[in-house]
RNA sequence: GGCUCGGUAGCUCAGCGGUAGAGCGGGGGACUCAUAAGCCCUAGGUCGUAGGUUCAAAUCCUACCCGAGUCACCA
C-alpha cells in the first residue's frame, strides 16, 4: 500500500571541515532512493546539508588565515556538489550558519528553559588540548591522554555552561524504545541504545564558553555543536515560524544516519524534542560502514578513503548507486573494491539488464520495424502483479537489496521468456499472434523495470524510457503508471547504445 | 573487562525445531534475438568447537574459541 502521509527524510549534515568520501556518498545515495521511491507514491521531501560550527572549524580557519565564516563559505560549495554528483536530488540544503537555523536553535533552547530542563552548571574534566577532548578519569592511561597516537599530558579544565537535564528523560526514552522498537533499526543498534538507556543517563552540557565559533547565547557562550546540529532537521522546515507550512506538513520525519551517531539521534535528539514539547522523529535507521577489502574502516582519519568522485568517473553514478545498495544488506558493514564493482556492473547491469533491453529492441526492430505491437495473451503480466507493492515495502523498510532482488527476478524472467518463446522461430514460421504477444510482454515489462528502477538509477532508467519510445521521464506515480497494458501499441521505439557497456579489467603489463 | 551481534558451499549471504538453500565464480549442455551476453543442468559444505534439552537442532540451552561493534560532551 502506498503511504498517504507526506514523507520527509534527512541525511546527517556533514561536518564541513572533512573531505567527502565514499561513506558520505553512500548515505546520500540511499537517502535519495528512499525519497524518490516515496515520491512515486505522494509528496516527499529530502534534506541534506553541512554542520559548520565547533572548535575544530575555528582552529582550521585560523590555520588557514581566515575567519571561521570565510572558511566555511569556502568549503560549502564542495559539499553542495556531493549529491548532484551521484544524481541525488534533495529539496533543501541547510547550513548551520544560516539565520533560519540560528533562530530555530535559540527558540528551541528557550523552550527547553521554559520546561526547566536547562540549568547552569560547571563542565569540567581532564582535557587533552591536542585531541580537543574531555576524557573521564577512568580512561586515562598513566594520567595521560588515552589516544594511542597522542598520549600527551592532560589538564584539568572547568567552565561554567548550560546543561540539559537529560537524566529526566531516561524513563520516557525507555518507554519509547520498549513500545516502539521499530523507532531505531537495525536491531543491533537498538540493542546498543537500550543498553545505554538501562545504564542511566547523565545531564549533558549544551554550551561552551572557551571559544566563540557557534551560535551565541544571550547571556554569553555558544551552543555546543551537536546540540545545534541536530536542530537542522526542523530548522530547515521553517520551525518555529513555519511561514511555508513545511514543518506542519512534513514533521515528524525519518532520519537516515551512520551507526556511529545513533546515540545523538535516538537518545539526545528525542529528549530535546520531548523537552520542547515537539513530536519526535518517526523512525531512525543507522546504516553500516563501508570497509576496504582488508576489512578496515574507510574514513577520513585513516587516509584510505576511496574517492567517490573517481569511482563515479570510472563506473558512472548509476552503476555505483546500484552496487552500494545491492551488494549487502543495508545496515551491515560491507567491503567495496574496484573488482567487485566491475563484477556487478558487467554481470547484473550489462549482461542481465542492459542486454535484455538491447536484445528485446533489436528483435522488435527486425520483426516489427521497431513498433510496439498490440498486447496479446502474454504470460508476464501475472508474474509481475505484486512487484510494485513488494518493491515499495522493501525500500520503505530500508531493505534496498531485497527490493533489487525482486526487480532482478523480473529481469531474469524476461530473459528466460525470450529463450523459451524463441521469437526468431515464431518469426520464421509466421506465427504472428504469438510473436506479437511476446514482443509486447518484453516492451511492457521493460517499461515497468524503467519505472521501478528509476529511484535506484535515475539516468539509466530514463535512458531505458527513451529507448522504449516514451516521452518525458519515468519519474511518475506508480499507481497510475504501473498498470499492465498501459504501453500503447504502435509506439515507435528508439534502440540506442548499450545501456551499460562492458568494463574490462585493466591490462596488466609485466 | 561488561554488554550486543556474528562464525552455513571458493566468495557474499538467506534459512532460525522436522532429514542443508540462493546469487556470483567454477564445470557441462542446447540455442542465436543480443554487450561471446542470455537460457538449462551442475557445487556433495562435520551449518565455529564441546556438551545438553527434544521423537527430531544451523535452528533452543550452557561453556569455550574466533571476529566485529559498543560501553566518550571528538561531527
């Protein structure tokens, strides 16, 4: 069943001083597939953006000889190009330095004060200047920084800050998790957060007074960067003014995040919203890490990040999108390599799908001058009847791989239909009615595939659509378009270049 | 160290009480519309180890081994 409610999905906002790596592309692409699928059933909205405050940014700006604002302005364009580079379309891109965001943060802070959930306290602990991190006493190694690559002396710091009475929300959060386990998926992340909740929550410092690159508070100091960052999900909708009515229409939304930030999104953020008397997110999904073949995490700090732009250059955005969502269950870690990418590209995309389109249109060209025949007594219709709802259910539950498995069953079905019906023999023996029936089934089946694959591979699905002789793009409502027989007879098809040209392994020279 | 999740065919994984499954790779076959693609057949793996419960266990319980994650106010 298509969902009725407007659908709102967010990615995390990316920390601006980093460099985009394959993990950012992964989150972005998955979010885009969700939003595009939702949009095929009704109103849907996607949000991404950048997180621009914090001491690290301030330090990096100083090192670059710029003001923090100049510095983040110089970096923001790089992040804006990330989504378009992978054919991901978001309705909005928020930067936490924008006035609309600043206003929302201060408004939320004020609401929480009114709830008596914000109080002044002293924030202190052992601080490592190099890592810019406070460490609990128990973590110190010989009284020094526990980071194995640091091990410098730590110093005792204390500053007066605002605290959020997070402890007050332990029970409400436990109730939430127990009554609505689907709030956080997958299960393994849910278990971890439950363990944290059962251990108990401590109040949480939400301002800083030792530096000033953040959202300034009326009485001095700035908001802690995470407190500020989480609010982007509603500030981008126009809360609290909501002049455009977006907040009223789209909140609460769904958050897609990486597993490392589940705590912020499923404990701190809901508690903040509860405190302010606002609805909490409807769902949070924490996906896994992409690793290299050696099994090491790919991240900025390890210096082995695969450049997503280079990978796109070699395989194309659609092929990469397909690989990332087909290769592993969404939520698990998985490894990526050029060889695996090539394997998927050649086998699934080139051999199965691309070749299916080409051989189908080639026969239509040869036997019917490229004109779609009248529909006949085909066998494919009944086999695909459940496919749209099945695919939609899988995608909306973050089961991208299962959705693609279902779609590929139909790719295989159509390939098998050709081999079983042998159109070349039907043609030779002038069995015109049967030949028409098979050719129609193939074209209509391919039209369905184009529509269903559009969220995953927008450009290639559109190219399929074009070769099938259809106008516009397959970005259409499924309940109207996924009706068997909608493809009109006498449509003039346009066979074209191979959809996914084979990519040969590099020739090794000795 | 506590807790959590995994350890199933060469690879990636599904199965989660009833005498072992899929995809890919590998091997064989019949065809020709097609990107030498597609289709059909084929994999005989002590389901991490050792016990236990049961008429019956990858599937439940216990212990252990191995791997990963998490227990941080760094985004």
